[in-house]
C-alpha cells in the first residue's frame, strides 16, 4: 500500500488515540517526501540548437524554451544540467532511452511522438513556412523585358519607323502643300520619323495626309502592317514576363513542385513534404540547411515558421523572405520519458505562469509580441 493510501485509510477510521495520531503524522511526512523525491534530484535536460528556442550566446545556454524551463525548475526548486547535442533525433533518443529527464527546443507534439514520450502542455503555437531568396520584382521585370529578343525587336521597330519616315519624305517632298516634308534628308530625318511614329500610334496627323499616290499606298500599308507588328511586339513582352514569373515565383507550398527544396531530415516539415510527394534535399541540421540556402543549393526552405522568421530578421536579413501563410499548424512542448512523474508538476506551473503573466513576459522578450498575437 502506498504512503498516500495509508494516510487516507487512517484518516477514515476516526481513531483519536495518540498512536494513531503519530501514525498519521508519519504517513503524511512519508507522503510529502515521496511526492517530492522525484524532483529532488539533479535533472538532465537535453537540447539542440534551434534559434531562438535554444542556442549558445557568449558561452551561455539561452533561448525561449530554455528560459521557460529555467523558470519552471526554479519554482520546482530543482537543479539541472544541460546536455546540448548535435541532432534533433539524438535529442529525442536521449529522452526515449531515459538518458535525459526532459528535452527542450522546438519539439512538435505529434501523434507518433506521443506514443513514445510524454509531453507537457503546449508551450508555443507554430506552423511551417516557406522561405525563398529575397526577390526584387522590378529587377525580375527588367530581366524579362531587356533580353536579346526584346532589344532586337525594339531596334527593328525603330528602324522600320525611321526608314518608313524617310521613304514618305521621298514621296511627299515635292507635293504641293506638304511643307512638313520639304527640305533635305538630314533636316527632315527626325520629323519624318515622328510622322511615321504618330501614324502607327495615333493614326497620323490630319493636316499631313499623304498627297502622292505612292505616299498614300505606303501609308496604308504601314498602318495595316503596324497592327500585326504591335500585336507581336506586345505578345512577346507578355510571354517573356509570364514565363519569368512562372519559372521564378514561389508564393506558396503549391509552387514548390519542380523547385530545389530543402529541409531537415526527420522533421515534421520532411514528413509533410513526403505526404505531398514533393522532392526535397534532407539536411542533418539547421546550420547545414541554411548554409545550402545561402550558397544557392536550394531555392526554397520549408521549416518551422518562428525559426525561419528569426533568421529572416537577423542573419538572413536582405537575402531571404517568407512567402505565403503558415500551414500545418502545430504545438511545441517539453518532451519527457513515458510515464514521467515530472509531467503533472510542470503542467501545473505552466498554467500558473500563464495566469501570472510570466509566460507572456518571456514570450515577449524573445518574439517581440504578446503570445495572444
């Protein structure tokens, strides 16, 4: 019979003798000691670098999850040591085998993991996001337009208008009432070009209607042909812009097919990509994933939203951006060995921390906004 059961049984007998009273006090003491014995040991916390949840700064282990745990441990009156490992899988394995009492980082609470570990109440609400190189829309547009084909078409158009204007000058320079075309070729080169440009764009000048038979025939041919030339010209520009947008734009997870995508192996992001039949490169850790992104080995990164958001606003500022909304909403929690006696005390303290504002204070310190936002 457990100490608590002994205490409860004695309490219901109604005995008032001194022996039973001492027995009840002794049972209560044993119950108290047994209830705290689990926590009266130096605990081992295992973690992995996942900025801003867990990282090393100036030789100190810091981060949102570690600061949250430090407050919990303080309220429990416990001491603990931190074991920082290289991989996420190694961290979870330490908890599964009992080599660690608790794991803290950005650990997603999933059904598969729930079968292997106990989890605390959620400490953070998250999701996945897509990160791509920072794009310059105006630069992409200029790249699409100012290519060799476009420049050739542009020069051809100017040549056609310039040549057509000079040819019209040749036809009209001797006609009565055509003072606009009267003069030398060098004098009338630009006016003739301007006339041809206005003919194509605006239908010409009413007071400068061609008077010679050849001029009228040529002007008619120029207007009709310009309809096809302008249409082809506009179509080429539109096609170039559309192809460029299709090839380079990633606005959501649905645009990742055919792209070089990267994430960390064994993560919830990897499981999501597997479920969508999206090909990706799996990296051992976050550092190698971000290094590959910076070197251009991957075109898009799929990973936890707060991790990518922190990177975009710190080391990745000016080189990366997040696109699309967060998806595959998930919660983070502390992972504990299955059946751990720490679970209930941790959960009670987490509730108190939310009630007294301590959780919001720590959240705001690391993410700049209140948890409700």
